[in-house]
C-alpha cells in the first residue's frame, strides 16, 4: 500500500496551482490515512484533466460516480 500511496502523491502534482494547494493540504491531513477504497477513488479522480478535477473539488460540477464522493469530501475539507 505504501508504494501505491507514493504513486498517488506523485500523480497529485498538477498543472494548476489551486489543485496543488488542495492536494498538498490533503496529503498533510486526511490523505495520511486512506483506505484502499479511497485510494482507488483518488486514483480515478487524479486521472481526470486538471480543470475537470478542479470543478469537482470546487463544487462547480457534480461527481459522476457516488463512489468518488467520500474522497471528494475529504479533498474539500482539507
């Protein structure tokens, strides 16, 4: 699991400063205790283009998949 988390942290480096700030706070807080299901959901979110991910985090759009919601909630509160 540690290797998977390190990969997710690497994928968290984005091209938008706003996302970088959100993801940096996430990894310092709730991201330290991800379940395997949350890690899988985060991987799906990180596969999205930057602008789409930012829209989800900023609540400009709704999540297309309810399974992503718990991780989105953690990103939003980080």
